[in-house]
């Protein structure tokens, strides 16, 4: 495994779909954007795909999927507001069976 592969690898059930949105930078990161409760823009829809085992792993796709089946998606938001130091919000989001992660941030 190379350093680049290690940085890009997602240890979890879902990753961003890099081909589905201009808002996605990598399978792990989205582009910064503004949200506001005042104007109502406080959500986004970003496509996600199931992860797969790394090429260096002995797990096949079925074993990998079983390992991560009931695990939440961990999100880390970096928040910025002029005049303040950035702060971070981490949340684990449960995934409903038969579907992908749906995050509702209020």
C-alpha cells in the first residue's frame, strides 16, 4: 500500500461518489460551502457509494460488506465563521437497511 492509497482509503461502509457531484473533491472530502439557518440553505444532497476492500487486503467484497454492514457513517464537519477560529463537529450517522446514508442536519 502506498501513502497515497492510505490517505485516500475509507475505513467504513460508504464514501463520496466522486463522479456524481461537483461538490465532491475526493471520496473523503467535499468542497466548502456556506449554510445558513436564516436563509434556509442548511442542507445538501451528496451521492455516496459503498466502499470496497483495498487491493492489499485478503477480504473479498462480500466479507468487507458484512464487516461494515451495521456500522454508522462518521462525518467530520469543519465549521468557519468570520472572526472565530474553526471548530469541528463529528457525528456518526446510522444507515437504514436497504438504503444509503441519509443525513439531516438541523
